[in-house]
C-alpha cells in the first residue's frame, strides 16, 4: 500500500495522495507532448508564449506551473489572490490564460473587447470545433483556455492538453478520496462497529472504543479502517 | 425517460422557479426527472450547453443570443423557449459616489442618471462599474440608461465583470465604484451599508425580461416532449413564486439550496420590501420583440456587424413553446 497511491482506493487515506500522483504525472509523460509540439510550432517572433494561470487550488497550480516551466519557450505566471482577472490580464499581458472552470470570475474574460473600447486585444475562449471529443475532455476536466490577441490554436492546444491531463488526474484522485470519506461517513462506521462489538463481545461502549483503538495502534492503521473491517467482517458473517 | 434532464442555474433569486419546481415535485408531476446543476459562472452554463453537458439552463437572454451569433467564439445552437423572470436588478454605487449624490435620489431614471452623470464626469479617471457578464441584461440596461442620460458608457465609465456573489465585497474593497447586478445583491449592499441603491432596473425598462429558459437545440430536437414538459413544470413553479404568502418559505428554500442571504432574497420576492420585486409568471410568455431589443442594443455598441440579420438571429433563437395555459 505505501508508495502506491491507487491501491485499495476505497478505504485508504493519505493526505499526500494528490501531491504524490500529481508530481509523478508532472515528472512523466505529460511533459513530452508539450515539448514536442511546442518545438514544431514555436512562435515566429522567437518570444516565449506567456501563460497566466488562474487556479485557486494552490497544490495543483504549483504542479502545473512546474510542468509548463520545463518548456523554455513558455513563461508562466500565477494570478495574485484577490486580483480581478481582467486586471491580472492587463498587468501580465499573457498570450494565454488558463482558468479553473470552478472560478466564478471566469465571466470576466468574456468579451473583454466589448467591455472596454480601450482594450486593444480580443480575448477569446479556445475552441477546437474540429475536435469535439477534445472539447468534451476539456470541459469534463474543468479547465479552459482563453487566447489573448493573436495566438494560433497549434500553440495553445499542447498547453491546454497538459493542463487537462493534470486537472483530470487531480479530479480522479479527489473523487477517490471523497468517495472513500463519504462512504465511511455515511455508514457512520465507527458507531456501527462499536454497536457490533457491544452486541457480540458484550462490551460497554468505552470498552468497544478502546478495543478499536488498541487494534488500530497495533496494526498502525486508523480507527475508521479498523471499524470498517469489523463492520465488513460482521456483514460477511450475517448476510 | 432514460437519463435525467440536466438543468443549469446560478445562485440567484430569479433561479427560484427551477429550485421550487424541484422542491415541490413539479418536475415529477410533469413526468420529468430533472437534475439541477448549480454552475459558478455564466460562461460555464454557455459552454456546457454548447458541448452537451447541460440540456437546459436558466440563462441571460443577451448571452443566449450572443452564443447563437458566435460572439463567444463559436456559433452555438440554442433555443429560448420561455421567459423565467422580469425585473429585479439594481444599480448600486459605493460610498464615494453616494456621498456626492443628492440626499434623496429622484425616483425617475432620467433625473437619477443626470445626477450620477454629473459625478461621473467630475472624476479624474472613469469610475469602474461592475456587471455580471458582458452579454447580460444588466450591462445592456446600464449602458442604455447611462447613454440616455448623456453619459458615454465607453468613455465615462470603465466596465468590468464581477460574479454577482462577489459584487458587494468588491465594492466594499474599493475595487469598483458601483455595479448593476441582480437580486439579492443590491438590497444586500444597502443592508450591509456597503453601497447605496441608485435605481431599480424596472425604472430603466418597465417589465424588462431578465432570465429565460435556454435549451441545447440538439436536446430539444431529440426530446420535444421533455422540452415541453419542462416548460409546464417551470410555469407552474412561476405561478407559485408569484404568491406573496409563500415568499418567506421560498426565501428560506433559496437561502438553504443556493446559499443566498435570506433577508435580501425575501425583499426581492413578491410582497417584499426590497428595491423592486421580481415577476415570474408574467415573464413566461416570450415576446420576440425583446430579442430584437437586445440585438439592437448589441449592434448599437458595435458588438454585432451592421449587416447582421438580427431578425433572423432572433427568430432562430427565440422559439416560444406554446402552452395551453397561455392561450
């Protein structure tokens, strides 16, 4: 189990799970397509592609920035907390803005040109109409990309693809954790285990709890895990 | 029906019919299984309708039209089949402007606009006003009103977009001078002493349509019966939302389900004491003329090409459902 973030994803709690798997992802296959495609498309001007990242999940943002920064032709900055998205775009002058779709201020990037006659550059949501399945993936992953000024889709797509893969992995890990947590919570598993122990072993409630705690300490596991094992064993015996 | 109808909405008072229909079992009564999806932004609603992640949504009419026209980057096939609400927005200013305005604001829009215009033109830099989306009723109404009062909305103010649930804190932080947003945020700004309400949007355009029901056209074509049943359920909910007797309960429901401030929400519902009250059932029957009003305003500000056939665009987007209840 240790070192393997996906083993027994039902009942294993690891605070470091997202960090673990995200870092691993960043270190592995994700970087490759990004680099390859960027090399072949490279900006005509020779200037780096400037990316502004708006993601309130600090951990995910850190990993994505590190991943993108591996490519020397890419420059990444993160939005300052509390700053209006439009102000951040004006201050950083990025070519691409990557936005976490759960951010309510994403609307601020829509129609920036229509909002202010003084802003010269159009800001346009990246859409690949010829690749609907990619667009579905983008929305499912919960990240989107806005082009500022003239950026070609060929430049943006690898960057967005990397972000999508990272967001998707994050989502999966998060969902696994939530599922495990809520399953334990829903069943109120510790209470159920205590009730079983009180009935089957004729223990008082404090004794039942102490029993669970002793087992947990002896096996270096958490009490809810022990409780879950008790409940599962009991369910097996009395179907 | 195999899979539930995915209906998107934002955390706003005028989402009331969609939430009440769920709470009262009106979808089930119409033979529908509806899954409400609360979205964080209008952009999410538009994207999810475009890419098949939502079947229907409570929508801003100008945004639906803009999506169909391709102003968001891609032409999206949407159908607006009914109205959801009318009125309920507020123009609010922060302390700086509030102090400079007359102690008692004139109730009519023209005089209020002239008073605000005088302050606006006195500022060194154009003061910032927030709206909730560029293609929102709020933005169109604010611009329409300011322009009618001799203010150039492109030069005398700077417009930014701030999510409705954040306008009050953004005003409090001094990042904007004022805003135009839907209920309950105008009354909430007044209630918390953050801002001063200058005008209700119904004073700009009487009984103006606010939210509408937009369907993904592909879904509506595949499920015409469900599309109609959805309108039936929402119309029944609208009739209930109009009853002042039920408003307190409805405000509590919205506070609970959408996390809205309850007192300010109650104020914007029928019989409430807020700036203005939202109308529901009266908005249900679509007037295609409203689509044309939005499109003419959008063209006026140069967002639509002059040669764009706005009548065709309105007809493509506004396809009112015909209900027996309305005949």
